[in-house]
């Protein structure tokens, strides 16, 4: 069957991909529990009803992973990987529609996980259905995993560590790329340093604070020093510079950005992102001087840089603050994140597939967030790719919707992603 006929099949399922997305959203899989059994039961039922091969793998109770297998003619295998778990809802009252309603309105599907990333999962499910009905050139395994939002321990990281994943290239659906006029293909993403400050003080009555040693005050003295890490210029690999420039140009196309946000985009890949103070704990009661406080930072780093130099600079800054009783814990591998070479054949194949579907030539970009790609890159290797198989990023998500209240994905992006996933095997050589 031709590429054109394959695209027509997907077009004929345009309403179904929207319904599938809505159904996935209606099955809560939010953390801290992160249970994905409801989603997996739905996915399994969908493909059992179509007679399409699928299998469940589970390490932790309530967190199953499911693979849908499509047979091809070449004996070679492509992976598609997405995750079913989603972040917490936040404040339910701030949502236009109930967060697990999967409401379809205004050309969008609304709800927690719509963009990150049940929309992409829905597109992949339609692609798996279509590819099972045509002469697919290669085997395709579509994986729907657990635990991505908390490190993949029961999901992709476990599947990669145990060599359960198989394939010679991976498409990671946890990505943007479909927006009309702003298509792109991701060839890598940032990594990060996990960092935490803990302050030890002395408790006292709130009316006599001079008898205590306020742990929160100690943290507040050190935090500005940590923030200065954002001034540390990163040393980039030369071959990454063109990709960083195309990423910056792509992101600056967003006309909703204000001047400060545009300045942040200009710096996004050239300096550590943040450090973003995202968790702060301290105090037990309003009239008690706190004896312990702690906070955590999100620090994202561009792939290819020496992360240990950044970690050393962070340690220097905390030492410079010179506040007794405050300790830093920072975890970093020598290299964080990953990126593929622009001339990697699978990158060229995905660019062709996107251009065929959208009529636009997609620039190559880096994603500022992390994905399960890093586990696959580190663990799944072949003779052709001894340093790890290529991991390419493409999906229907909207960058400004990740982890937001009133999260949505557009119906047009769902169809576009399903088409790209369906035709990629025809372009992959």
C-alpha cells in the first residue's frame, strides 16, 4: 500500500483519534500514585478488539506497561515510546473543564495529560491500527509506559535496563512538532543536576527567636548564591551550535512571549536553566522557630557539556555563601541529556516524513525538557549504533501546555502526529 493510501486511512480515523485521546484522559494516572492500570486496560481492550498483538509488562503493582506489536517485512524494528502517567492536577478550581473529563471543545481535547502526553499516545494507537492494515516495511513496537514523570523506574528505565526494549531507532512521542507553521523535529534534549539544600538550626519559641537558630533564614541566605549559577556560561560542542541556533529561532516564533521571556529563550541553552526553586519545606508551627528546612532546585543543562564543571561551580557558590549548618546534595553524571547528529540517516528519514505530511520543512531542534529517551539511549545498543540507538522526538504536544492548568491538545495536531507515525516506516532505510 502506498504512502498516500496510508495517509487516507489515518484521515478516515480523524474522529477516532480524538475519542481515543478523550478516553485516555478520562482514566486518571496522576502522581503521586501514578497508577496506569486504567489506561493500559483501555489500550489492551482497544487492540484486543482489533485482533492486534499486544503484551503487558509490569514491575510495580498498578504501573503496567503495554507494547503493541506490528509486523513488517524487513525484519528490522522501530520503537515508538510514550508514557501514560501524568503530573498532579494542582488546583481543580483553576480548570475550565474538569481535569479528567477529556472534554472536546473548540478544536481541542482538554484535561490533565492532553499534551503531556495522552494526545501523543492516541496518535500512536491510530498509527498502530493503520500500520497493521497495510504492508508495513518494518516491525514496529508501540510502547505505552509508566513512571516517566518520576524517572521511569517502573517504566522505560526498567524496560531499558532489562533489555526488554528492542529496536534500531526510537521515536519518542513526548514532544512537540506538529503545530501548523511551526513544525520541527527534535534530535535531543537537556539533562539536569538534581540538587537539594538542607539547613539545620535550633528550635525556640517564636516570641524569643534569639534563643534559636532559624533554619529557614539560613536557606534564604544561601538561595541567592545558588541562583547565580545562571551566570555560568556553558561550553558547547561545535557541532551542536547550528542546532541551538535553529532551536532558538523556532522558539522565538512564539508571538505570545514578552520581552523578558524572549531574553530567557536567548539564554536557554547557553547557561544553566534556572536554577528553579520548585520545592521548599520548613517549619512546624507559626510560633516555633524552625530547626530544619530544605529546598530543591531544578537545574537543566544542554547536552554535550561537561556537567561536572557545573556541579563544581554550584558547590563553590554554596561554599561562598558561608552559612554554617547548610549542606548541598548535588547529583550529576559527567554528561547529561543527549543529541543525535544532524546527518544521522534516521533523522533525515523523519524530516522527510514530516515534510510529506505537513508540506513544511522542519528545522532540527533540542527539547528543553527530559524524556525516557535518555534511558533508551544509554541501554539499547546495536552493532550499527554501539553508543546507543538514535532517539528522535516528535509529537502533537504544545510546549506552552506542559504541566499547566487547563491543559489541552489540538485535534489537528493529533491527526498530524498519527500521520507522521504511520508514514515514518516507509521513509526509514
